[in-house]
C-alpha cells in the first residue's frame, strides 16, 4: 500500500474530509482543487509554520534591540552606560 492511501484529502476552505473524486465540498460548497496532492498540502503546512517561526524570530530580535536601545539611551551609568 502507498502512503497516499492513509491520507484523506481535505477541503482547503473548511478542512472537511472529501472524497478524491469530489469536485465540490459537501459542507461549504467550495471548489476542490483538481490537482490537490496530499504531499503538496503537507508542504504548504510546513511553509506556513516556517514563516511563523521566521516572523516570530524577527519580532523577538526587534524587541530585544529596542530594549537594548532603551537601556543605552536611558541607562546612563546602568548596565550599558
């Protein structure tokens, strides 16, 4: 058996499981992509997660830089002054 037998296709709009031969989602009525492959859906999820991690890291760096700038500017004689 191949790995695709264990992965149920899902609607992109609502996430409801659909049959591979369906053209429309039974729950929300949206059009199912014709060439939707479970591997592509999984890669999209990985890309979204990588984007969230990168955005969070960037925000953390910006916040740390802002705090260090405030310590330098207002902390004369303090930790960095």
